[in-house]
C-alpha cells in the first residue's frame, strides 16, 4: 500500500555516530595531510616488476602523498620489448620521455545495466610515438606499448585518474603479461640497468 512505509520507518534499534564521524574526519584532515609527502624523492619511489612491465611508481594512493586523484608511474620498456596488454575504464595519458615505438589500441563496445559487459572491436589501431610525444588511451581501450628500438630502452610516464576507483569503477583487466614479468623478482638499480641494456634477468 502507498502508506505502508509509515508503519515501518520507526523500527530498528541500531545507533551509530556516522555524521559525527564525518565531522571528525573533516576537522582532523589538516593534521593528517600535514604528515603526507609533498615531495617524493627517487629513493622513495617503489620499483615493481608488474604484469604490465617494469614500473617505477611516482604517485600512488598507497604512497601516502598529498595527491588525492592521480596515480602515475614510469614505465621502462627494454630494447625491442613490449609492455603487458591491459584495459581499464579510466582514460590514460602517457608522456614519452625517451625512445621510439608504437601502441596497439583496440576499442571495446560496452553495455552497462545491472551488470557490465564489454566486447573488443575487430579493428586494432597502431599509433607511432617518439620522445616528446603524448599518448592518449581512451576509456576501456585494450592497449599495449612496443619499443621499436632494438638497442635502446623506452621510458614512458603514465598518469590515470583514481576517481574512477573511488566511484566503484576500478575495472582493470590484465590480458597479456610483459615478457620480463616475474612475480617474485626484487628490483635493484643494478638489475634495472641490466634491463636497460636488454639483458633480461
């Protein structure tokens, strides 16, 4: 019945300080933020041999920096190698620090109802890049980076917006691993130099 809600809304004995918790969180934010990093040195930037490839994390929500919305990492692609292949809902921007190569992009058709469906399109597009270029990866596009130089490494700076994750849209899928990927590999500057020379661990 239209007025049935009036007979049930008053039920329940659970109490909580949810609004007060929001006030407390807001009032203590300046003190918490003052302890978060505003400068991150190279020594504080973690290495990771990830499924996407060799990464040096510059900004990440797990690094306790003041950055609220952006994640960024440096991707190092050894001579003649390539990154992993993945897709994510957040758009991505990459700056080519050094090297030359190309990207392979495959757009996806999506349907969002009470579930999320995606289907790769048949067309795969190739985009050439070199040092100084910006690479744009649209939302939900399957993509992979290739180093076209057999003698020199390529370095890219990747930046994505973590707002998608905070909105419950952290749709990240790894489709293919980078050839250098080893899940238990601990990276050191010396080992990274080996990768830069094309000497795989």
